[in-house]
C-alpha cells in the first residue's frame, strides 16, 4: 500500500507551539505516514523579510516533526493570498504523491469555507458586479470581497448545496465524501464572522485552488488554538507569531523562549547568537535606492503597484525615513497596509506585472526546491522523485541544469523558460536577503549555489 502523504503550507516565522500542535494534529487527522511542509523562503506573504532565513526555519520544522521541507518560490511566497495559495497548491499537486492538505483555520470547519471558495472559483456574474459595486464605494479589496461574498450567498441560498440556513447541521451533500464528516456550516451570520478572520480567508483560497486545479488532494482543517493571528502581545503558551516576533525584536530571545517547542527554540537561539532577526527597516537603504532610481511608469509596472500608488510613492519620496514608516504613509482607506508592504516588496525584488500575469496564464509554474529532510524519512525522497511531474532541485548549483533537463519531460506541464525565470527570481530574493544579513551582522556572504540541503 502506498504511504499516505500530507501537505502543510506555512511560513514558520518562527515555528512556535501552535505550529507544533497543528503538525501533530494534521498527522493524526489525515493518518499521514509522512508530512511535506511547503514554506515561504526569505520573504513572507505580508511582503516583508522573514525573521530568520529559510534554512533556519526549515531546520525548526524538521526538528519538530516535518519529514520534508520544500521552498515556495518567492513570487508566490510574498504575493496575495490567492497567488500564495495557488502556487503552493500547484507545488503539492504536481508532486504527484500528496493525498491530503491540512490547514489551520479559526472556524475549524470546511463546509462554510468551501461554500465561499466555490463562489470565488466560479465567479458568477452577479458576484462580480457586487464586488465592483463595493470597490466603487471606496472599500478596500479584502473588505469588498467579503461584503460581496456575504451578499451573494444571502441572495442565492441555492447556489451551494452546502448552504443550509434552516438546518445548520445538514449533511449528506455531494461533497461529503471528499470533505469527510464535519459540522454543518450554520447560518449566514456565521459566514459573516468567518470572513473577518485571516486563516479562514487563506483556507478559502486553498480550497479554491484545489477546485480550479481539479486536484484529487483531500482538504482537512484544524481549528486554530491560542491567540488570534493579529494579537501582538504574548499570551500564555500559544501566542501568535506576530506577538512572538514583536517580543523578540524588543526584548530578545529570552522573552519568547517559552513560546517555542524545545527543538525549534534551540535552533532559533543558535541562529540568533550569530545573526540578527531582520526587520523590514533593515532593508530601508536598498528599498530607498530602488524607489529613487525608478520612474513612475517603472514603478507602476511592478506587481501590485497601481498607477495611483506609483504616483503616491513618487510624490511622497521626500518623506521617506524607513521602510515601515513609508508603508504607513502610503496606506489609504482603499489600499491596506499589507497591500502597500507587498507592493514595496515586489519593487525591491523586481517582480513585474507581466511576470505575474504570465505565471497565472501558464498555471502557476513551480519546481520542488528541497530545503531539507529527515534522515529517517529518506524513502520519501525516492517517492517524490519518482512521482513528481515537476523538476526536483536538491542542489541549487545544479538548479539550472535540472530545470533545463527535466522541464522537457512529457509529464512536466511547464516550460523550461518559465521555470528558469522563476528560479532566477528566487535566487535574487535570497541574495538580497543574505546581503542584508551580511551588512547587519558582519558575516561572510553565502551564495545560494554553495548551500546544501539540510539533513536532520
């Protein structure tokens, strides 16, 4: 019998006790023999640098139970939730051996998330018109989408067989066999509440991506425990990653040591004894240089940078003091702070709209870049290499050759050109990050081609 392999998509920025809980529960819930973690590289989905580099974070994941850690290419890792999810799901899908995807959510319930994901995947005309209406009223895109979803489901109760306001415990629908035995979705009030919570929204994007890619991977969700995603104060033993990062930056590792599992804690402590936990502001000089050197037209050609935002950037450059304060300055009612930082990150990493459009048109091309694996799970590597329909990169120095050779397979759906460009962008992002580590910590620069995958 083939082993059961479960995928997890994460940032582990840093790996904390909540992540350990999710990893343990995911194995139990899905009956996994192996867990593959797909993690962001050196830049994360908020459009900021990771606290520690991808190798440190991969090491933490392996020490706490992951069997194999793969890198999500940077153009997906620091993109919108839709693109982040699409790229990560595409990676897991094209490995050809993953049975399940398990993600955390505030609601812990697949059915309401899937009701919303179906609307997002099919985009009915009346939903699109509702979205445009709320955008015209001046709401940000995330808020406009939530309002449009809720309004659409209220006006079209028959759209999804999963939506049963009269009987919140209804089950036995067509999707039950795929989604398993889970609670009913409840009322539209419940859906309205879940649309305000970030892990629920990201979960919807995973389900949407699975639908659009017609993936056989079965989704599972686990209710998030402890502090909420946005909490910035340490709380008990299950604080949010945001709170842990804030405390670490302000008071050092001793303040957060009890928030991390023992193995992950030792690894992060060792990393921080040699290197600094980077912040967005450490990149201020290089970001400022990029902004000064670009015209308004060049800025607006970058991913997530509208012509209006490009104009605001040019007009506000004289007030630039730091990356974080500049992002706050650019934020408006229509453009969220996260959208601004993500746009600035795309400018820093030179990701352009034409690149993003091409990736979407070609089905979110990916390769499997191995960051590390557990020695006891070495057989998983053989399974992945035998079943994968995309190139598997175990040595960065051989990456270009691997892409050129393997992208010619009949089973690989992506062109060598697309994959090579993606790999080059990934290398560039890693080198930008490493240059800041070198500058802040006075360490020797470490080229990606000299990196070896971790074996724990």
